[in-house]
């Protein structure tokens, strides 16, 4: 195989060198290592002849930055000194007794040791000051246990470099919810944990009419306290504005799309929140670079190359199914749920704002909304077609007969297919806008957490000039001095309004 070096920005090279490359490895070699490793899964279906062919197809997509897999998989796939653990994040159950709580913490420690992040819902734990075996005021409450998880997991460095990510969720009807909302008010109290409130439809309806909202002890179902729903919602909004936390997780909405409700209710997400997961499910992620799926038409204007996008989607689904097959799972419960159970994958997108730049469509326009809907339907339809094809070739996911598809002709290989991740690091690597978010600044100074002396702290500051803006500037301002003056003005004003 002839190794091709992809067109990577200077900042992208810095990131990939620090995070993903092995010793003396180029970016092109890294991509071939990853693609070869993931193509080896084809052996499991007895098709040795396809390995090189599939690896070549994966490589062509990856080296041309048509899609990018999640960072952990990029580092671990084919790494002879790695863990072989390719999934990004996991959800673990938390029950209301000491043995199960600390069993979960032990499982989380194993996951973090194997480069994974974890999501938890602490709502089953009885409130602080509740009875324990008849003894009054003995219960620690969910916040103390979340703090214990944070303290313990902060001692584990992934790859001897940095801490893993976590999310802790508490449902809006838990008696300790007001203290939970304020948990991040004091900086540094909880490390490497996002926190979110589990919101229900019933609560939002109560907010609209400002009804009393009952806080219920999960141990016995008794109402402990009542609070005005609107006041509680305002507290959530206030502290989210002050500190960035808590977020909100719409529990009922998540479960409307639960493909395997017979297995239980979804109550938690991965740390970034893009995938609601059952206990012991995992994130297996890749993101399509939408802005790299355009061609110029006869009038010299950009348009979407739908045929090229279809090719990327279908190869992306195959790659992620292979990732599950070849993964070295950190826990047997996870292997059973992921590989032999649901085979959930998450093929998403990034570069949407850059796509709109190229198509000259304002982000806040109805045209952008219509395009996003068309793209989402197209990607999901082609993802389903590929999963059906793999279902015929390889068999349906293990829990198919307990899913919403049971008894139908929809014999999918995977219980779920698509999501949209934040893509904070891999979008910098691919030099595109993150996820489906707008470009909030054309020139950005980013503090990068490049590991230094095994401490999780920012060690470099990257100046990032939006690549689409930079190319447009080169097209219209041929003089370098003029371009530099414009860049300086944009950096000062964070706007194009004063450019004449």
C-alpha cells in the first residue's frame, strides 16, 4: 500500500503528534495502521480476501479526510503497546447500596485505566440524611458519592498522561437536587465531571403552569418536599449560566428513541452527552467531514457531492461495526452488551458550518435548516441501508428479538446508528468546524491540553484562523500586507463588520 500524507494544518499536526502518533510515525502511516487493524475484523466472517480491499477503502476515505474516527480509537487501533480498547465512553449502573456503589467505582476505574470515559445516574441513591438500616441521618447522599468517584478517578491517568471524562446525572425529582444544582459553584470541587439534571416531560409541564413539584425519596417513594417547578427551573438556568453546569438531559425524550426498551430505561449518557446509553453500552464513534463532500459546478459554485457522501456513510457504518467486532473490551458485561447485544454505533458529522460557508448559506437561515434536515435524512437512510446489508452478511444484533424491530423485516446489524458528537479535538485535526455548531470566532486562541510531566493542564496556546475564511481572504486580497492588517483587525474586533 502506498502511504499518502493527508493535507493537515500546522495546528492539526501538533495535535495528532501529541495525541495519536506512535514513535517515528507519520499521519499517513497512522491512518494506514488504523485502517488495516479495523479491516482485520473481516476475518471473523471468513472473508480473508476482503481485508486488503476493505483497508484500502477505509484508507482512501480517511486520508482524504472524508471521515475521522474518535481519538481513542485513532491511537489504540493497531498499536502494539496499546490496550486494544477502541470505544470512547461507557455508562455504568449506580444502585442504592454500598457494595454495588463501590463495585461500580471499581468498574469505572478499570474503564479509565483502559482509556475510556464514564457516565452515571446517581438518582437511585437515597438522599443525604436519610435512614440507613433504621438509623436516622446516616445516609451520605448521591453528591458525596459523586465526589468520591471524582476523587478516586482523578488518580488514574490514561496512557500515563491525562484523566478520563465523566458525567454525573441526578433526576429533577431527587430530594438533593438543589444542592446538586450548586455543585460547581466553587471551582475545582469536582474534577473531570460534567453534571446534568435528568429532566422529564412532567417537570416541564409543571414549569409551564408553575405547579408545585414533588421531591421524592427513591428509597421508599415518599414525598420529602415540594418546591415551585418554575423556581427550580430558574435555579438550574442560573447556575448553568454562572458556571456552565449543570446541563440538562431530557430523560423521556431519550427513551422515545430507545431501540431496546425491553432491556430497561435509558437514564444516562456518555460524558459529552451525544449518546444516551443503557448500562454497559459504549460509544463507538466516527464523524463525517461534511465540508469535504463538495464539488464545484459549471458555474464555479460549490454544491454537495451526494454520491461521495453516500460512499462515506456506508463505509463509515462498516468501519464502526468492525470496530465493535475487534475491540478489546474492558469488562465482560460491556462485551456482552456491546458485541453480543446491541452493537450500537455513532456515525456523526462535523464541518456543517464550513459547509454552509462554502455553499454561501447563512447559518441562521431557513435554507440552512432545510439543508440540515435533508442531510440528516440522507445520512440516516444510507446508514440504515448499510446496517441492513451487514445484517444479511453477518447477522442481526444479538438483542434484535428484544428490540422495537423484532418480528419485522428490518433486520439491522446495529440497534442504533447515528449521533452528533462535539468533535472538539478531531475537528481541529481535520481543520473543520466542530459538530453542527456555528463558527463563534474567525480567529481563536485555544488553550490545548497537551500533556506535560503527566499533568492534566494546558501546555500550549494555539492560534486558529478559520480555514474557509483564510482561503476566502487569500482569494480577494492578493496583498499579504493587506491580509495581515485584516487579520489583525478581525482578531481585535472578533467581527468582520469594521472591515472595509
